């Protein structure tokens, strides 16, 4: 499918892009070749291929959440450089 320079210019206006004449010609050619590739994909027989949401079979790599013991409040604050009333004090970031 051939994309005309006028169509590229229309898309550029909608995207608020300022394209040079050379860029318009380049994008016209590149977009046309991309759409030609999609036409080739339409020729592939996918009748017996099950639809998937991903290109490859994935698995969950995250571990299961388990309740485990953690530091007590006192242990946590023991090594804190600055603590006040049982809370960590951090430098002010927003003025």
C-alpha cells in the first residue's frame, strides 16, 4: 500500500510535527514498506494457530508472598541517622 506525501503531511499536522520535504519523502517510503509487510503477513495461514496475548509462553517469575518475620520498630530505628518520636526523619525535599 502506497502512502502519499499528502497523507504523511496530514499525520504530521495532527501530531504537530514540522517535517522537512526530505523527511516527508522518507516517512512516506518507510510507512509504505511497513504496510507492505502487513500485507505479506495476511498471506500466512493462521487457521490452526491458537490466539495468544504474548508472542512466547511466559511464566510468572515472581515468588509467592510469604509472611516472614521482619525488624521491630526499635531495631529499625537503632541504625537510623536521624529519628524523632519513633519515626525516621528525612531531609525536606519540597520547599
